[in-house]
C-alpha cells in the first residue's frame, strides 16, 4: 500500500513541475508584446525560445547524470532558483541581450525539473502505478501552461510586463521553499540505487544507456509527438491565432485553455493504454504523429481562415501529443536499470525539445524571408506566410516517424532474442475481438 508520505512527495514534485511549465510557456503569450518591447523581428523573437530550448536540451543528459548522483531534491531546488533569477532578469530587461539572458536562465532551471520529478516516481511507488503516475505528472504540469495563458496573460495586459514576470519569479521562490522543507529523495529505510563514480564510469553508463535500442526508441518517440505542441504553446500558436486567423484574445485564451484541458483528459487514458498494452506503445506514437500531420494539413490547406471548430480540433490533437510523448519515458524506464534511469530519461527528453527548437527557429526564419521578399504584402504575421512557415513541421514529423520505424525493428529483434514476440497488429486486434466475444457469451 502506498504511504501518505509518498503522495506528499509526488504532490510537491508536480507543483515544482507545474511552476517550471508556467515559466517555460510564459513567453508564448508575450510574443507580440516582446516584438514591441525589444524592437525585434520574427527571427529574433523566435531566437529567445530557441536558445532557451537549446539550453534545456543540451542540459538534459548532464542533468540526468547529476540527478542520479545527487538526487531529486537538490536538483529541483537548484532549478527553481535559476528560473526565479531568469524571470527577475526578464522582468527588467529592455533589450534583446538582457531578455535572452533571462530565458537562458529559465531554460537551465527548467532542464533540472522534469527529470528530477520523474525519477522520484519509481522510487516511491510500486511498478504497477508508475505508467499512470508518469502520465498524471505530465498532465498536472500542464496546469502551469494554463496559468501562463490565463492569470499571467491577465496580469500582463492589466499591470504590465514587469509585474507579470515578477509574479513568475515569486512562484519559483515558493517552489524552492516547498521542495527544501517537504521533499526527500528516498523512502525511509531505502538505500540509494548504485551510482556511477568518476568521469570514466559516468561515460560508460551514458554509453550503455545510448546503445540500448529502447532508449533511442524513447528519444525518437518524444522527438516526433512532442515538438508540434511545444512550438504552438511556447512561441507561434498565439501570434498565429491572433494575427493570421484573426481571433480575439479571449477566444485565443479559451483555445489555449482547451489545449491544457485536452492534455489533462488524455493523460490518464494514455497511462492506462501503456499499462495494458506495453507491446503497442510505438504504434500509439505513430498514430498520434499521423493525426498531428493530418490536423495541421487540414488547417493550413483550408481556403481562407480556418473555422473555429477546426482550430479547436487542431488544438485538441496537439494537446494529445504531450501525454503521447510521455510514452518515450516509459521506454527509458522499462529498458534500463534503476541506477541509469535519470541518464536514460535525459537522453529521451532531448528529442522533443531539439525538434521544437529547430522548428521554432525555422518558422521564424521563413516568416522573415517571406516578409523581406514581399510575399507577405507587408504583413509579417499574415495568414499566407504562416501557412508556408508552419509547413516545416511536416519534415520533422516525417523524419521522426521514419526513425521510430527503424529503431523499433532493432528493439523487437532484441525482445525476440529474449523470448518476447510482438504479434502483428491485425492478428492482435483479431485476437482481442475474439476474447471480447467469448466474454460476452459467457453467462
């Protein structure tokens, strides 16, 4: 039976993650204001988020190694301090270098958060609970995005830039205090998992994690299904909906809230699917990727501005990508020993954010090129330029899906060598239908 202390640890961890997500996504709400405040072009605005994500992605593997060595409590507290300093810097910045410095600090602190929280779950909870709790962690963190698109946006538009970012800094301070007072790394009486010592042993552990095909399958899964929602939420969704699709701020805030609600609703469903069908995890990832491509194609190809219902369908589809990307961490968990979990999770977490930063930068670059060549007819954020720029996502979706298929073959060969066979999907579905029919006939 799970102890009340374990639930308290988890709640503190997800609060720290909620705060980190609010810091991460806050800049997606201020894109238009940042353009005016820093007198910046589209590419320069995208560079804020690109550099933040680059720092985040670059630190994932080092952070994974460090959390295996020093524990989640120290890393969560350190991450909260860095994010608070970053938001303080951004609150008073009035030029591009000052703003970029703030986002770099936010990215560094954010990088230390999620891996640390995920590492706590298998240490405090029974293995059967881990997939669902991992999904619930990601789902709960999305409430941080809801904070950035509703209360933070209200503070920004009513009180101004500086008070809004000071509010975010205060949230980080509260998270640090709660972590230091309430969180501990291990249940009482449990010793820490075996740790690598020294640079050579650390390098060996990292090499083992990378050479494990299951780790790489997790990385490509995260790469493919996570990035499009991140691009939408962190940078280009808000400008696209307001300037290109002509929606008012209230409607855009409602759509962003729908994004969060969709992620929250999909999280438990995805967790149950992973727990019940562990041999079909990659199939679900590919299905979500295909749905994402189809949703973007429908929005970008429709003549004129997309109807609200279609934009809502796009938002819900992108929202499912968040819980879907958590499947990558389940690959890391099931194919690596406990003492290497942080390192493997760090490798997986690199995927989606590398894809996101590449996509964010390319979208901004394409918008600027189209504006400079006159394609946009004077509108930097017009509908036609956005249609072209947002299409770069299809390249990343296709590349990621191809990598998943190739890596999955290696994983299944490894599983077959261990006596675990994955039946063809159609055969498996037919068998499930047969079992369901038998249960219905049984009195």
